[in-house]
């Protein structure tokens, strides 16, 4: 997509292919992290993102706050 734009070719000539350099560095970091921090195997189901455990009974919001 961008490779066909004249301004992109000019920027690559002047500055190098920065997006490709960033992708390469991100891949290197991901690889390093996987080597030192292997993915955890979940033994229990993971809660859905954004879910919170129920508040303990008896706790209330301070006056003037709204619950979403």
C-alpha cells in the first residue's frame, strides 16, 4: 500500500524503512520474552475481560459517586 506512494519511497531513501525495522525489533523482543517467560498454561478458566468479582456484602460507594 504505502510502498507505491512516492513520498514513502522518498522517506525510505532518506530515513530507512522504519516500519520494517520496528517490526523486526518487535519480533526479536517477542522471541526473547517467550524464551525467558514461556506462556503459562491456565489450569482454571480465565475470567472474561472487564469482569470483576462481586463486592463483599456491606460495602457501599461513597456519597456522590455513581456506579457504572
